[in-house]
C-alpha cells in the first residue's frame, strides 16, 4: 500500500473556515458556559462515560463519511463509491458539524473520568478549537505544497483498495466518474487563491505541471487509473471482465484524462503566471491544524492510525485482515493515541 491519504488527510482541515462563515457557538465564552452548566448539574458518571464514548463513535463515523477515501483505506466499505467533497458548501457543513460536536463535548463533565478518558476528551476538544483558531489561514486556497497535491495522489488510490468482486469495480468506476468534479473544485479553489495573491512558488508549480502533463498524456490503458484491470479475481466471469474493462477505459479516456488536461491548462495559463505577482511574504501552504499551537490534533490521530495499519500489515503478512483491523479500531472507543497503539499492538500479537 502507498498510504494514499498521508497527504490528503491534511486536506480534511483545509476547509475549516471560509470567508463569510461565522458562528458564535464555538467561542471560548460559549464553551465555558457549556462546561459550567455541566458542572452545576453533572449526570451520573456511567451516563457521562457513555456519552463520551458515544460522541467519539459518532464523530468518527461522521469523519469517515466526510473522508471516504480514508474510510476505504482502513477497511470501511460504506463509502467506496465516494470522493472527498472540496466544495465551499461541504466545507461550511463540516465546520458546523464540528462546532456541534465541540459544544456537546464541552458539556460533558469529566469529573470522575480516568486519566486516559480525560486526555482523550481534551485531545478532541483541542482539535475542534484548533480548527476554529486556524480558520483565517484559508489554506483551502492553496491545495499544492512540497508534498504535491491531491490531483497527483489520486492515481495511486487504487493501490490502497481491494478489488475482490464486481461491486468493487463498480465503486471504482463511480469514483472515476466523480474525479473530474474534484479537479474542477481544486481549480476553483486555486482561482480564489490567485485573487487573494496566495500562490505557491513558480518553481514548485512548474514541477507539478510536469507531473500533471505526464498523467494527462497517457493512454487510458497505460494510466495508473486502469491498474485494477491488470488482475481480475477468479469470481468475475470473462464477459463481465470485458464489460468492466471497456467502461473503465472509456471513463478514463473521456472524463478523467480531459480533466487533467484542463488542470494542466489552468496551471499554464493562470496559475504559474500568477506566481510572479503573489505576495512573497504571505504565509501559504501550511495545513490547518498542522501544529501552530503546538498541540495534538485529530489529524495526528489519523496519521497514527495509518502507521498502525502499516505495522499490522507488515507484522501479520497474509494473516492480516483489514476488516478485522477496522472492527478493532472502531471498538477502541474514547482512548488516547498511546492507549490505541497498545490495543492495536496487543491485537496484532493475538493474531500471530
């Protein structure tokens, strides 16, 4: 596996704020009021502990729905036909969800919690508050960094997926059909960055343009998007294989490659020329929640999960089962990163 979403996970927080979106609900005063109200009339410890675990479970579920590629990578197949939505509407919807979770979490009185439960609660509160604190960075306008861009990572997504039946291929086709829309969203976001004079260095963009042009110039059959066609599972009959192959190649040739050609033209005509007029002193390209406050973020939890996934695969080899890994992960509840690591390592040892 290539760990496709090591880059894209940072994008989860890129949209933590958009100009014009304001809310008083996540202000420090509101959080303090929620915590004070909870402290005045605390619910029984068992109820508060259940509330904490339920909230973690609900947020995790919402996060996976919001980040469908990451969900697929860790074995949750519910969103295998979806791609991350980079639109402003999706951004506003997500920050509203985070604010709702923030207020609910702040209202859970931690009195009587174990140190691990208290730390887990604080970590998630930190993530939510950091998203708000870093909101004015508008990093969604600059979806290109030294690590590349999502457009360059998508061709490797198939390496992180399983193709065991016809439905898996149907899901891949659905994602390929949706990919041009993602490219258009990224172009629109970069256009907003141009308007705000927030454009990466010209040398970086020229390097990225070469990558995009290489992807756009490939024949459909030679494209990495066609990699799932190299080996079909025995359960898929010959006629079905031929139909799947034809549809995938058609989508790549008629939709995906033209989208990359469109992106290349945008870089040539608009983005690279704009780099000359960008403000050199404008800080850009730092993912929201990337550590400005020096505190642990929810994204660090995702990075840790990817590391645990890779370690489990290496340790178990053919015995590794991504669905079993996912079930263990979901069942971990409200735990700290250290506790999660211990639980997963213990599970790996039990599987040997």
